[in-house]
């Protein structure tokens, strides 16, 4: 059974890099971004998520690597 896209389900149009609680849901324990097959996110939102995570890492809101 295919997972439903989290962002489509919750009617989120734009992924904000400052919302680290949502971004952490899509990172594995090592701090890497989960793939589309594991997370069930649509392609459009996966691209937005990647940009948001990278911006949050650059601003120091998320770690690059979890130890």
C-alpha cells in the first residue's frame, strides 16, 4: 500500500526551513534526508524538503551529521 504524502494531507503548500519539527520527521537518525520511497512524499515536496533542510543546516537549525 502506498503512503499518502504528508504535505498534501496537511494542506501545506510551502515547506519552511525554520519549522525544524517537521523537517526532523524526514531525517534518519544519522541526519540524512529520507528518500521518497521511505517517506512517501511527492516529487514536488521532496525537492522543497531538500532545499529547506539544506537551508536549515546552513543557518545552524539542523545538524549536518548526527553523532
